[in-house]
């Protein structure tokens, strides 16, 4: 009798936690981009056509961007947990959330190992960027994270298709191509890199929200 009375309370307490995890995964990307845009326009010497958002972690106010990396990683981990609960036992239920988790960890790596100064930022930095050890780890972590994200989109196309969301499934296979194209063009244009990374973050938010809308 006692078990029967306590079980409903347990079920009710679990639902809000799941909803919070979904919301965390949905807001992670837009919040990170909004914070980066606000800092980029406010910081002296920062130029979106020459500098990557990661460089905002440098200088006196760099702690703000570092905190943004850490917070975004935590929100994405929660989002990966929400995807795992939503997709458990179905197509993409194992690898999709796992790959999103790898993407989340890459933000913590970015926060722990800052990018190198260069292209005139922070103020007084040389134009040429000299690769350091922490800069190399930062770059490798980011590359690994976004490759994992692109793979996650391909995997998550399966549950989207299984739910009859054919257009979403096709888009989830096309977005990785656009993201990788932006990364490839980064040598010629930092904006291309930023646009590709931003698209990946925003599409992850959209897919998380769509799959959680059962």
C-alpha cells in the first residue's frame, strides 16, 4: 500500500527534471552565440571578420567567455541526457546522445585551453598567430567536437525519419555538409567558420526541441 502511494510522487518529480534537461539542450546554442555576439561588439579591437569567438576568452574580460564555454558544455550535457531518455530503445538512441556528449565536452576543453592571440586581438597582440600548446589543444578539441556534432546529425536523421519528419531528416544530413564547408573556408574567411559553427549550434537546438516534442 505504501509503495502504491509513493510511486505517483516519484513519477511526478521525474517529469520536471526531464523538461529542464530538454530546455537546457535547446537554449545552449542560442545562449552561447548571443553571449559571443554581445562580447564581440563590446570588446575593443575585436573584429568578427578577423577574430574567432574563442579569442574572446583572452584579455581582462576573458573570464566571461571562459564561463560561457563551461556553462554551454553543462547545458549540452543536459541536452544529451534528454535525447538519451527520449530516444531510448529506438533508432539513434545510443550514438546520437553520445556524440552530442562529445560535442559538449569540447566546450569544456575550449574553456580550459584558450585559443592563441592573433589578428590584433586582444589589443596589442601581433597580427600573426603563433601556435602554442594550449592553442593546439583548443583547436583539436574544437575540431573533434564539431566532427562529433556532424556525425550526431547524421545519426539523429534516423529517429527524425522514423517519426515521419522526412524534411527534418534530409536537413539533418545536409547541415553537416554546410558546417564542414564553413570550417574548410575558415582559412580564407573567419566569418565562414563562425557561420558554420553557429549553424551547427542552432540546428542542434532545433533537433533537440523537435525530437523532445512527443
